[in-house]
């Protein structure tokens, strides 16, 4: 017997905590809830139409949680529950709704439900056994999953297809993988079919494509999306971009990010003669996703309007700015640099040098040292009023902002006397600044100067070795080689 406090009772509050904010719980049952005439606690009756063969078990759990008897069932000994209820409670433990997941408790409940003939429980238990490290448990899991698959549980079929396609715990077996993928597609409009078909895409590409096409024709939009990828990749035949665009368009109707973004990228790249209605669909759905906060889709839209030469679309700087700015606000750092450049040039937005400088400075301060030079350039334009101000102060400012490469450039000017008065002390200071700003070549140069007494610098082998070591730590191969040489010379 499994104690309710150790297995079931502990998850009641956890489920309520997770599900209540979603509006899924309205629980009033007490611990004394009477059993129904069929011997169950009653909440399984509320999901009598649940699709155990093809549906997602998480959704079945959430649906069951709406029943008033659900909370009481969580505090009841498992043997008083029906097999369907045991399966739901086991999945609640898998989800970790009371805190940490409890796979051991879930396995016990799945075992009880499976022994009572609940084949979805057998499927889930079989998957847990297959994923274990124990060969005997793996063998039981294969047998149990096969029984569930033969009983019509499509999720068990797709899991076995994955096992034999990937060689997970056994040898790769293309024929078995394909056979189980076919069984997973007994109902092509459901997700297990698409998973099964994608498992065998490299082993049986023709079968995979046929199953995905059947899924798409059954209005499974995930099947349409994966079929689009099949045609676009050219991995198992020639690229068929127009077919890819067609299937991405079907999947994009759902408003899902991936197919809409892929369709948008195909339009931008000019890879297919995408029909006007599909273009409008891709832009409409992508705009909606962008406005909901998807930075990658915002970036794709900015690219769509800002780099349209290959696709023949009209360049639209205002829309480019709009979507790049949204992408930046949602955390796409590349587009922040793009927006700063647009402010600097007045492209798509009124010119605002201070806004450009501020954004470049922010990027520079967040370790994007490539933007330190841009920040210094814009600051110099503001200070001098000249579009091409003198370079030396810009390089100096870029070094101060943290660009180690700029420090190194300036250091060599002082070391050699080119473009400035020769000043060895200042050069050494700048080389060290460059090294401190994680420019490995600055570390390397400073090491070599002290190792070989260049430019009249006193020899200091110990300091040189330390500089080589720092360059090596920054993955400069020459630094590692010189560091090893310096160690060997001491030996």
C-alpha cells in the first residue's frame, strides 16, 4: 500500500498552486467524498471522452483537475481510485506539480493502473523503463510499450520508433522504426504521427515524407511544418522551395512562430516565388507574434523590410526601424546596434546622434566591444560638428571604453613614434590596458617586448611568461606555444 501523504496527498497543494492561476481549478470536495458506483473517486468520469490513445496526457490531467472530486482524490489511498485516475495522478507526479518531480511514486501508480488494464499507463511506464539504465528494465519497457502500441496507444508507437531509429539502448533498426512510425500514424491528424515520421526522416525519407503528407492532409499543422522542412532542406533529394513555401504557409495559418518565420525568411531570401496571399499571411502572423514579444520574429521582419534586394520586395526603412526597435526592446542585441546606426544616419527615423551614442555606449558597456569604436565616433561627431573627425582621439576614447584592440593600436603608435610622439612608458601602459580588456594580442605583444628587450625595455622573463599565459588563457595559440617554450627554458 502506498501512503497518501507520501505519494498522493503531498501533491494536492502543488497542483492547486500551479493550476489555479490558469483558471483551471474550482475545487470544493472534501476528504470524505463518496466513491461512485464504478468504484472510482469520480473525477475520471469528467474525462470519459479523453483521447488516451493520441492526446497529450498533460492536457488530460488539467481537464480532470476541474472536477470537484479531484482534490479529494489527491488525499485518498491509490487503490480506491480507478485505473484512469491512477494514470492521471501518476502524471501529476511526473510533472512535479507539488515541487520536485517524483518518478518513483509515479512509477508505482503507473504500475497499478497498467496492471488494471489502463494501456496509456502501460505506455508511460514502458517509456520510463526504456529510459532506465537497467537492461532488464529496458527489455520490460520494450515489451510493455509494444503491447500498448498494439492496443492502439499511438504515443507508445512513436516512442518505439524513436528507440529503433536512434539506437537508444539497442541497435538501430530502420525497419522496426518505420513499422512503429506507421502505427503511430493510424490517426494521422494527431501529434504522435508527426513525431514518428520525423524519427525516421534519415532512415526512411520517402516513408517519412508520405506520413507527414498524410498528417498535413489531415489538418495536422505540425505535419505541414515538418513537411515544409523536408522539401526545403534538400537533404534527401533536390530542394523544392515552392512546395516548402506552400506547406509552411499551411502551418503558418495556426499563427505558430516557426512556420511563419521560415516562410518570411524564404521570401526575404528570394528562394521561392511565394504567392502574394502567402506573403501577406506571413507578414500578418509574424507582426502579431512580434507585438507579443517574440524578438526573433521582430528581427526577421526587420530583415524582411530592410534587406529586400534578393526578394524583389520594396525597401521600407520606416518599417525596418519599427521592427528592429521592437526586437531590441525585447532583447535582440544585434538589432540594438542596427537601431543605433539608423539613429546615426537618420535612416528610417529622424537623425539623433545622442540617441545613437547612448545606444552604442550601452552595447559597449555590455561587453560588445565592437560598438565601443562606434560610440567614440559618434561622440566625436557631436563634439566637433564634423562628419569625419580626427581619428587619434577616437582611438583613445575607444580604448578607454574597453576595446582592447584599440588600446593595442594606440600602444604601437607610441612605441614606434608613428602618428604620435614616441613614448615607451605610455606604450607599455596601453599594452597592459589592452591585455586587461581581454585582447590576447596585447598580452602577447607585452610579453614579447619584455622577453626580447624590444624598444629598449629591460628584459623580464617572468613578466613575459605571465603575459604569454594570459594570452593562452584567451585561446591565442601563439600565446600557448610561447608559454610552453618559456616553461621549457626554465626547466
